[in-house]
C-alpha cells in the first residue's frame, strides 16, 4: 500500500439501518468541518451494503457501509499524505464514537 493510501476497517453490531445513520452523520460532519463533498448511495435491497463517496482537493475515497462493518479507503494528495497518521487517528476516533468503541483494524 502506498504512502498516500488510507485504509480503515471498523466492525460493529449496529445493523444496516443504524450504520446508515452513523455514516450519514459522519458525512455531515466531514462536509461541515472539512468542506468535503459527500454522496451517499444506498445499495440494492438485500444487497451487500451502501457506499459513501467523499472528496475534496487533496483527498478522495469511499466508505463502504454494511450491517457489520465500515471500510474506508482514501487516496491522499501530496500535502495530505504528510499528515496521514494524524488523519487516520482522527477518523478512527470519529468512527469509535459513532459505532461504539471496537478494536481498530487499520492498514496505512
């Protein structure tokens, strides 16, 4: 994995409806705090889950949302890559609050 790729997994027991609410709340905060453009796409009924697409200059990625996990993958631009550890730590903290503290599984 390159220095500019961020990959964070979080397992949870919320179920899909509550996970959707948590993902949308995270998107609302990312839009307000970081001027992130977010687009939430629900998966088909009975499907694997949903995808939240997010972007801003210097960062873009997706958050896969299922009834059991959040999986964030992002590509960081040159300037953001220098702060990769800090960005990952903040996202992990946000996910912990939204999902209830679960063991971290991060690949940076």
